[in-house]
């Protein structure tokens, strides 16, 4: 058996968890045209992440590879997600982060366009705010940041770093692009992702109704 610098059994479990979760999210239409990327922490130095360009609706365990915290591929010739740096920066900065999910749903993308000027979308007064750690009441508010898009990952990562310096957040939108959300494990990251998606949809619907 080859000697790998990470636990191969943990990789197998994470790859399976990522692939099945991603297929579910894809079935909801949140990952059009091969977009979106997903990862889980393997250990202090390694991350399991989706291979770049794969069809997320048909994702298999083999479409998940390993990178180190600088984003370099480990023990594989596969190319990691083009947005790997946006994942690894969270793992490097927060030892508690165990899973990062990035999707391109219609609601996320439309909201990112509408609120890019304001730089954030305020989510306030919703029972579902309790899906985020630390919130115990609907009488709360979360400002979901909206960052300018860039094809230069270092530019994007610098914007995210500045954001994380200023406030505790569980996710952010990128203008015309999509949503990043994370948590301590897949369950928590999905809860955050689904809560953001639902609350964003509520805000868009209220705008449509001019409420
Ligand atoms: C198919 S366009 C979307 C990509 O540019 C990117 O934003 C994305 O989410 C997926 O990139 P990937 O390299 O497959 O992880
Ligand atoms: Zn993307």
C-alpha cells in the first residue's frame, strides 16, 4: 500500500460524504453547469476538495482529491477547484472549521447582484436565524457580506481576510457569482448554507411583493 501523508480511510469517508451531499444540493439546482465546489478538513494540514470542472450532479467519490493548506495537490495529478484558496484560507485561519460549501443557486446569484452596491444583505427578524450558532431568538440580525467578484483568487482571498478581521460570519456572497458557507462539520455547514439560501429567497420574494 502507498504511503500517504494523510489518513486514507478518513479521506474515503469524507469523499463519500461530500459526493452524496453535493448530489443532493445539485438536484436542487444549486450547482449549474459544473459550478460550485466543496471541501472537508482531513487533519491539521490536509483538506479533501472537489476536483476542478467536474459535473456536481454526477459527483462520485473519485471526484474528491487532497490539497494541503497552501492549496497544492497532495499525492495526485488531479487539478483542485479553481477556488481552492477560498477554502484553505478558512481552514488555516479557523481550527474549528471542518467543512466549506460553495454554491451558485439562482437566489444567491440574483441577491448578490441586487445587494453588491450596499456590500451586504441584512437578514433580520426570522426564526431561521437560530440555525446559526449563537442565535437563540428571531430578534437577531445577520449581515451577509457581498464581495466584488474577481478571477484572481488572491484578490478575493484578501477581501475575505479583511472581512473576517472585522466580524464573525458564517458565509458571504460574491457579486454575480454565488455563496460560500462553512461550519464545524458537514451537518453544520449544510445547515448554514440552507438557512442562507432560504433567508435570501425570503428577501427576494418580499422585494417582488414590494413588501
Ligand atoms: C463553471 S463556471 C464556475 C467556476 O468558475 C467556479 O466559480 C466554480 O464554482 C467551480 O469551479 P471549480 O474549479 O470546478 O471548483
Ligand atoms: Zn464559484
